[in-house]
């Protein structure tokens, strides 16, 4: 049975790395499989979904949506950017880093990305990866800075150990932030590409226009129809009944039903509607486009691997896709036939019900202020911020449990109308709850049937010649590899059972191994897919996959050396 469970875990890792099936479906699937074969009792399985640390995580994410509406972020963004790139990055290290220690780092990046990316002083490609990396580093300083730490705390509580405190992570985390920020500030101006985003934006967004019967441009050449003289738009290809016409010549004759694929600035798309008999997706036969919304497809989105047509996108979101951008890749299909991927940037024209849809936060990252979310005024911002700070301080001083404080705080936000039940319901992290609850069950099976012990034995076999420190290095490297392959939360869920088994086998304290897994699970600097903030800046920065490798390698190396050096000092064996 142990071998079969081990094979199931390997299969789970492979499917997570493949990325075609959402993580919560995989974890829930394997948990139900274990239940079907009586490897875990029903009571234990269900109890994991109401784990106090998991409930704390859900409450924190629901509370954070109020903090995102304060003017705190606007004040930060106005202070960040300076004429010198290194100075700007060091300011990020202070403000973004410490902000991410107490606020959801995804929210921090989503809120600041637009202002940082539109800086007139520096190309966004010099600043957006540093923004993501520093948010990750800042999140390592507290229990609530990243969902990874709260997930680790769930396993700690399940193992019967004392729950982690808010500032248990601080002493190592603050050094990681300082050393990491200095490394990024020195290397980013040298390593990261200088990309002219005006060129990227004018070439990488693909906008589709359809020629209707009776259009004035049917029978005309591209040049005589004026399609070569459109400012901010370039006719990249034409899709017709014969297929795709690339490198469209000025002499190409426009035909009825042609799909004109323009590369350019989506804000200029309305110019196409001035041409008689030309329409855009979602614009129908009107001569104007309603509010444009710019979103990025989430790595947990149900849209991944689907086309706009197959998911009935317009009915699902009351919005139509006007343009798509995918890094520096050129798209060759009609927009409705493009298989969406995590990180795709979409320009939507929205209907009146768009903002009311409950599935927005689960499918998209918003990186422009386009949803008419009400911002809090100064008085409301103070109430929200002070309330949050008080809850954190009371929890840190062991006066009030964090979970109880967050319940009261969320109730206060509702009472003072700083949020409403619709917003809270939309922000409920349904997928995370399923992932963590199921992962706790999978970890329980791994521990009960000796799988975690087998993996721990492998770590000790390879690294035991270096003693306790060697085993710690092995746990770190294994977790870091997992986080680059399968996302940070899944890495933490799979790494903790191995850490606990390793500590037990060596008759050592579990704390250094637990903390090593927590820090290693956040060490995602090498790919855009291991951590959601990396994915969020991928398209807006115009990056290539290789940019993450080149910038992430030195940061990851410095990060790893710091963790391995400091964890045994702060948390002795």
C-alpha cells in the first residue's frame, strides 16, 4: 500500500506540473480516492476543512479586500519611483516589502503594478519583476504575509504542535528582505531587459475586427481602404475562408467576412468602428465601445485550456474580449478560438452586470483600476487600517487570538459598510480552502502509511554525511524544487510531512525543518508560474521565460544561503 500511495503522490506532482488540471481538483480527487479505499476516515477528512489556521487564512483574505480599497496604496505608489532605478527598487524594498508583511502580497502587486508599469522614468521591464520578488520577500516576515505560512501553520496545528505566532517568521524574514532587496537593486538594472513598452503594447495586443456584408471596404486594397494609416494599430494578418494571410501586403483585397487581426493599442480599437461595416467582438453594430477592462488570466482560472467560444465567455462574465496579449507570442487564430493560458492579458468590453459576477476574482487578476470599486475616503481608510493594526498587535501580544480578532474585524467592516456581503462572498477563497483541506488529508495519509518517512529517509540518505545541517539543506532543496514545479501552496502541503518525518527520524526539534519548508515554499524566483505575483507581471512587463531564469538564479541562491544559515540559529535543532 505504501508504494501505491507513493506512486499516487508522484502522479499528483506530475499532473500539478503539467498544469492542465486545476490544483484543487487534483487534491480533492486524490483525497476522495484515499477515502474510497478506506485510507482516511470520514471524520478526519472533514475535520481538515475547518482547521483553525485554514479558517484564519480565509478570514484574512476576506478582510484584505477592504484594506485594498484604502488610500494606503496610492500614497505608496506616489513615493516609489525615482530617477535612479536602484533607488526605486530600494524604496520598494522598504515600502512594498513591509507592506507585504501585513497585507496580501498579491493585492499589493495588483494595486501597484499599474502605476509602476506606467512610470515615465523607467521601462516597466526594469521594475515589475523586482516588484514581484520584493513582495514575495516581504511576505516571509510574518505569519499573515503569505498564504503559504498560514498553510504551514495548518499542518503544525494538525501535528499537535503549538500554533505559530504572527512574528515567528520575522527574524529570518527581515534579513531575507534586506539581503534580497540589495541583490535585486544591484543586478536588476544590469540583467533585466530594457523593453520599450510603447512598442510592446503596439505590437503584442491582438485585436480582431470583422468585415460585415455591404462594408465600404469590400473590394478595396488594404492601402486604399486606409488600413495602413491607422495610428497605434497595425494590420498583422487576415483570417479568411482560405486560412490565414500573414504579412498582409498593401495590395491585398478585402473580402466579405474577413477577420482583420490588428496588433496595437487596444485603446485605439474604437477607430476601427469608424469604418463602415466593420465591428469588434462585443461591440455589435454600435459605433462605440463601453468601459474597457484589462485583466490577466489567473493560474487557477477555469478558463485555462478553453477557448472563448467553448466557455461561452460573454454569457459567463457579461463581457466580450476585444484583444489578447500573450508575452511576446504572436497569436494565429481568431480570438474566439485561442486556447487561453495562465498569464494571458485580455482587454474586455463589459456589460452592466460584469462587476456583479461572483467568478471574477477566481478567474482574473486585475492589474488596472478598471472595476468601479469604491475607494475608501481618508476617515474610512483610517478606521480600516487602525482596526487591522490593532488586531495584529493584540494577536502578537497573545491578548486576542488572531482568528477571533479577524472575525470581529470583518463584522466591524460590515457594520460600518466598508464592505458588503456580496464582496465578502466573492472574496471567499473557495479553491484555497479545498486545496488546503484536501492537502491536510493527503499529508495525513502520507504520515500514517509511512510515505513521508520513506521520502525523509531518502533525504537523510543523500544528505546525512553533512549531519543535521545537511538534512536541513535537503528539505530546503526538495521544497524549493516543488515550489517551482507546482506552486508555493502545494509545495508547502507536500513538504511539511517530509519535514516532520525527517525531524522525528533524527530526534531533532521539528521547528527548524518546519520553518525551512515555510521559507523554501516561498522561494519561487525562477519561473513565472511558481508564484502568482510572478505570473501577474509576466505580460505587463513584456518578459520572456528566460528573464526569470537570469534574474531569479542569483536571487534564489542568496535567498537559500540566508535561510540555511539563519534558521538553525533562530530555531535550534
